[in-house]
């Protein structure tokens, strides 16, 4: 959880698309990481089912790959990025 929260603490650039993508990658990766921990140390049947659903869904990993691709191809281009420092 701490790893995810630290990774989501991105400095706003003023480019809404970039900032959204930069925060969504660690958000979804955090969901996968927490789900894998739940599966490893399961105690509650209902939570295990939720964790299995999160890990098993290909769409969850796609929600990481697509924003990451956008960030790689298009760094922030906001004309206001320098005003947010």
C-alpha cells in the first residue's frame, strides 16, 4: 500500500492526460500487488474471491500497459507545466 501511495504522489505537470496516466499506473499495479498478498495470506473467503477477480482480469493489466505506453510516447507537453513547480 505504501509503495502504491508513494508512486501516486506525482508532481502535477498541468497536462491532465499525462498526470492521469502517471497516477493510474501505480494505482492499478497497487491493486494487483495487494490482491496477490491477499491470495498468499488469505483469511477471508469473500476477499479471496475479490482478489482472484482482480488478478485474473486481463483488463486490469491493460489498464497499466496503455497509460504506460502513453507516458513513454508522449511526455507532458502542457504549456503550464513550468508554473506548477
